[in-house]
């Protein structure tokens, strides 16, 4: 049956299912988990659009990338990720947050949904990859890059990702079709080095801005406190965050599990006494955080703020197991 013709338009991106371990075998291909912003590039009526996973406009935020994508075939949609590379050439979400400071920004493309008016979402991933290599990438140049499959054993890939401090790996079934908005398990993601998104629900007072951020995750519709951190902030970032906090201040604590009875072994608990120095916010901001481990008291150790995630909905933030 011939592929259905259609005009290019926003398509809700296919989602990845979290996994503690990735499957092995010829049925799967592996890619790097890129630490950036998911985005769709859409060219329709001769005009290029760069849209976030929530269908927000990225074209003005990343004009050089949008301009470079203008050579896409008309009526085409590709899926990829906006990524910043640090000085060592590794993807860095923290660098992406400060891209105005001269960071190298790239758009890594890994899938095609519509090609010159042809809907190819029902084709196997291997076929879509071949179409990209034949019809799309010969037309593109820097800062657009291809996110290729990794040709190595899974155990070697995990070792390499861990050694280089990269975020993780993705596994995709070679025969998978593109399922808009679905988290079917045909695409899996595994974090190798630990970190995830959390919802910012408050801060502790200190200095002209704040001392530490207070953050957590949703469980059964309730916001659960996880930790607070003083790490990862430049003076400018502290000022920018403080400005955003002004419109989000609330009197009541948004965390369902506070106050806690004791500080705990690592001092991460928030008791009623410690909460005197806390200020609360509407839980509308999502941040990316790194950490070493979860404690037995369900707190985080050695946390670091990496940046805000404007592409994530607070209610979607749950604890990654």
C-alpha cells in the first residue's frame, strides 16, 4: 500500500520508556542518549519551523539551527534534539542553558516522520534511517548533525558511556514504526550516569538571592520532597531564578511529605525547625539535576542543579527507578 500523502505539521513525538537494563540482540539498535531539548523540524509551504516536544516555538530561541534546516525538502518533518557541546565536545545540558556564552549548538536528527509529503511513520525504523541518509542529510550541513546508530556490543557501549561521563543509551527496535505520543516500549532509554528532572517547590533564604533550591517529584498526584541543593549556580543564574520566583511565591508548602520527623543520616531531611528558613513556590518550574544516589530515607546525595527544563510538564515528573 503506498504511503499516505500529507502536508507537514506538528506531530506529537514518540516517547522513550525508562529501563534499568537494555535488551541485547540483532532486533535492537543503540544510540547515545543526548542531553538536550527534543524538537521537531517542520518545513511546510516553504517555511521552516522548529518546535519543542510540547509544540512551543524554538525557532527564535535557536535561529542558526532553524536557518540551517531551511534546506530540508518541502513538506518534511524530522525528529531530533537541540544539543550544546562543552569544551571537550561532550553533550552538556548545563552548557545548553548558557548557550548565549558562545556554546556550540547543534541539532542532532535521528528520525523522519514525513518526507516530501510522504507519511513514512508506518515504515520500519531501518527504512526511515535509509530515507534520511539518502534524501535528507545530503541537503544539510552544520550545525545539523546525524545521530547515528552505534555499532558495538551493548556491554562495551555501557562501559564507554560510563567512562566518558555521558548521560546514557537508547535502544530502539529496528522494525519499530513511529508511534506519535506513545511510550510503547519499542524505544527504551537507560541512564548510565545518574540524574533526572525534578519539580522546584521552594528555596531556602540566604544572601541577596537564595541559598538552596528545594525540589521533588510527583507520586500519586502528590508532590514529594526529594532534596535541596546549593550546587550548580552562577551569580547570574541565581539572579535569573530569583526573578522567576517572584511570580510563583505561595504561603503554603507544596510538598505532601513535609515536615519530616528528623534530618536523617545525611542531613537531607526537612524538619519543622528547618522549614522556618524555607520559602515556597507554585510547583511550575522543572529543573534538571545530577546526583550520586538515593539514600535509604528516599533523599538524594551530592546533588547539583544543571538548568531549567522548559520542555517538561511538572505533573509528568516522577521518580525514575
